[in-house]
């Protein structure tokens, strides 16, 4: 892992850009002492520099957590495959025409998850070798499909927070039954792009003995600010 830049934010958090092979990432560390690690991913290929992700990461780091995010394969500014670009074009066309889109989402999101999960595990290996990062580890992010895959395959993750705002492929809906870590699930009740019943069915499918659903009125980007604070209280219970 090679650090490319660093800057100290007003609240004392150190923000550093890094490169791990071909994987670009950002790491936020709260101070000189050891801190639990939170992996934070945005939804379905959006960049690690997305303002909403950066705001959540900085807030969480200021609350005493090391936070890391990456642009995994096919995400952010990294090269897109011809198949993914065609799937995106087909999806845009179907949405404009009001046609069914589930199979198009499957062809786009499924491969993204398959390619991204190994790079997140590689990143986790490298992060845990750094000083003052020793776990425990949580996943927190809008990309629920990726979080489900990691929660099932990565035993170092002990808690997870998901946002029910993106399409979850059938494979990850089945894998949800194998998720057993404590879970916080955020749902926007009027999310125009995510059928409410599908999100509720996904929550019901999770195998976790401790799982909490927070549902708020509003559309996709209307998650109330106080959910950041509630999310950190959830992390406090399971990582500190």
C-alpha cells in the first residue's frame, strides 16, 4: 500500500489517499491511538469521492473510527468493461421506455459484486497490517449487495450497516439468509427506485439474530442526518 497524499482536517482526522496495486482508496484515521475499522462503500459503482460517502466517512472517523473506502473494479474512475457499459446503456433505455429492468440490473450489478468483493478483501488484508488498525471490522455502506457478499465470506466483519437503496441481485438475496452479524438496515419509505416490499423482504431474509430496521419518509437521497449519529451508536455497541 502506497500513500499518495495526506491532509489533516479541522476535527483532527487524517485523510490519506492510497494506491494498492491498481486499487485506489482513501483512509481516514481519527487520531494517534488504535481504532476499529469501518469499510465504507457507495452504491453500485459510484466513486469513492462521492460527497455523500465522504461526509459519512469524515463524520464516522471523527467519532473515533478508522474508515476506508476504495474504487473497486469497475467503480469510480476505474476502467469499465464493455459488457457493463452495454448493460448501463440498456438499463437507461429501458427506464426511459418504462420497460422491466430487473434482468438488466442482474447483468450489471451481479458482475460488479463478483469483481469488487475480492478487491475489498485484498484491501482489508493490507489495512490490518497498518499500525493502529487491529479490528474489529464493520461494513457500512449504500451498496447492500456487496455488503451481503462480504458479510458472508469475510469472518473479520463483526457488524454491518446497509442502506436499502439499490438493486440486490438474486444471488445476494439468497446469501442474505447466511448473514448472521448484527445488522442495521436503513430504508427510505418512498424510494422511487427501490420497491418497498422488496426491501422489507430482504430485511426479513437476513439470518442475524440482532437486526434493526430504520424506516424514514422520503425519497432515495432523503435519509435524515440523525441516522449518521444512530449508525455510530450501532458501531459503538459492536466495535468498542
